[in-house]
C-alpha cells in the first residue's frame, strides 16, 4: 500500500445546488479558478439523481433557496448506504436553529452568508482532505479483507485436502484393519484439525482487532498463575521433543507480577509465544521468566531453537509475514501477539542469534486506562475509561 498523499490542485468534482443566479455565478467562478469541476443544478430531484448516477467529491448546498430543501437533500445523501462518503457543505444563516437542523441532517460543515471566497476555499479543501483520508481508509480496509480471504483459503485448502484423503484411505482399508495402525493415522488427523482450528481462531482474532470489533475486559490478572497454566497445557508438546519447559519468577513474588488486563487475551499471548518457542526448538529448553519492574511486569520467553535472522526480524511482527524456515506458520501468531500487547499499552521485542535461540520480551504496565477500539462510520476512536 502506497503512503497516503493528496494533491490539493487535482481536479475534484463539486455539485453546486442553488437556484440563485447571482450566488451560482460567484461560487462557480471562485471554485473553477481553483481547478475544481463544478456542476450546477437548481432542483432537488435533479440533484439527487446526479448524486446517485455520478457521485461528486463534495456537495455545496444553499439552504435558503425556496425551491430547494437543502436539509432533506443532505439527509438523503447521508442515509443512502450505497453512496460513498460525500461531504456536504451547507450555506446557511448565522442562527442556532439552522446549525441544529444541518447537524441533524448530517451536514459536515457550514458557510455563513455572505460567503467569503477565502473561507469558501478553505472549507472546501478541508472537506476534500477528509474525503480522501476516508477513501484511503476504506481502500485499506477492503485490501485487508481481500488479504484475509485469500490467506484463509490458501492456508486451509492444503490441510483440509490432506485430511479428506486420509479419511478416504481409512475408509477404503488402505491401512488394513489393525486398530493400532489406524489409530496412529487418526492421531495425525486430530493434530492436523487442531492446527486448523488454531489458524482459524487466530485469523478471526486478527480480523476483530483490525476492524475495531474487539472488546477487552480488564481485570486483575495473576501472570504467574497464567504462565504456569500455559506451561502445564503445552508440556506434552515439549515432552514429545525431549525439551525442558519451565516457568520461573526472577527475584520477585507472585503478587508482584499481577497486571490489569484481559485474561483471555493474555492467555492467548502466552500460548502463542511459548507454543512458537517449542515449535522452533529441536533440542534444549524453553524457559518463561517473569519479573517485576518499576512500572510493570516483564515477560521473557527464551528458547534454544533455530534463531531468527536479522532480515526476518525486520518484519517478524507484520501481518501474514512468514519466515523462510520449512516449519513456518500462518504468519499471524506473532502479529496477533503484537496486537494483544499494544491493546494492553505494552511493547514486545525480540533478540536472537541464528543457531542459538531467541528471547521474546514483553513489557506490560501494572495499571493503565483500558480502552475499547471502536470503528465508527468515518474515523477510528479510542474510548478510554477505567
């Protein structure tokens, strides 16, 4: 995605709705001198038809025209979900009732009569900048959605096909009728399905974070208890690979490593980091260390695995980016971990030596203002509270 840029001198289309010849001449002349393409209409019905057939970049409406109901046109523009975001600039009188009516209809800005040319151009430029930023945001959202679907389809097709083929082979008796042999293949199928489920859950979690639909519930969380729970659950994976898996407190007490956070998301964070460490470690150990700092808690997950190259570290926490190792995953686990840490107003980093192992370090504040990410119609708002 290219960085956002907008050339204010580019030709933008403006629909001018006014039945006063004098007003039209003044406004149209001023706008055309700035390079804007101006279309004029003096009727409500024609204005709405033009907007639907060829949506302009901005609508300039006079609310004082006897034959034009500027508030109703504004209302219909804003209520039409099939239209892109079109800023509406109302020309109105300097009275409170006009502003209230305009705001209730959905107007984006106002001009007070008599219209000053400099103010007109300033407000037009401001609204067009808003439109372009919203267009870019929508484009990014569409691209993310497309990426999500492509990645979901790609990552699920191969293991699902493999699972179907394995079931068909069992059904045909390819492994004979030896239950122990069949059981071995069923175990492979179970592990494959568990991996698929984990991938789907990660994708859905990422989607919720990126679309602003993720609600976090903050309570006091005992990270030492949580780390021990994750270690117990993942211990069988380490045992199969003859790895030592341990959690320890660094010169502190369990009561010192409690934070305000969303327990489910912090559980997911630890599971991702520890699970990754086990996955990419063939010999040695995986150790989880918790320590108390002045303002928060430090979590370290250290392994003696394959390590991460400098080039891979540069994009390690990016969405859908995978390492070059043959056991690479979906490219979402670490990205999701980063999202979780940031949602808790913390930070995550990694230090690594190829062939020796890696240390993932997470800092979480002990107390902070929790927040929910909400995506409203046109902007991303952070709603802060206790």
